[in-house]
C-alpha cells in the first residue's frame, strides 16, 4: 500500500510508515475522538438549551396571558415573550436530538399565549 502522508510504498497493514515515521493507529484515534466530541457538543447541548428556553418563555407568557386586564405596553411584552417561546421551540425542533417534549410544550404554550393575547386586544 501507499503511505497517505508521504506517498511512499510501505508494507500492507503497516501501523507505522518507515519513510516519514507517521503512526497510523495513533493518528486515526485522535481524529475519531476529536470528531465525536464536536458531534456531542453540537447535537445535544444546544437544542436542549433552546427547548428549555422555549418552554420557560412559553410558561411565562401563558401565566401572563391568564391576566385579562392589559395595557398596551403589557400586551406588546406578552406578544414578544410568546413569539420568542415559539422561535426557541422551533429551533430545537429543527434539530432531531434531545428536548423534543419540552420543545412541544414550549411551542404549545407560546401559541396559546399568542392567541389569548390576540383575544384581549
Ligand atoms: Zn510516510
């Protein structure tokens, strides 16, 4: 076979190149470990954070919308919280990993709050 690093001919199944001294077993493990760490960070941490934020904002908006005497500023604030709850829940929906139940709850409370806020205009 050919060494992928220096392109010299080496023995089949060699774990170390005799020309450039590259250790193939070692360099493969490093690439794998680095790749999986990056995958876990992107796949799990971010969407759970987004769905928790969406759920918390959805609950706040829902509790606020149960109050039926709003002035104009309070209504605008309620709309913004409800819209943010929908956006954060939608972000976590877009990624398939983790926090899906919370994203659904955040989406529902956000939409219900938005409708309740529309009803009290
Ligand atoms: Zn080599």
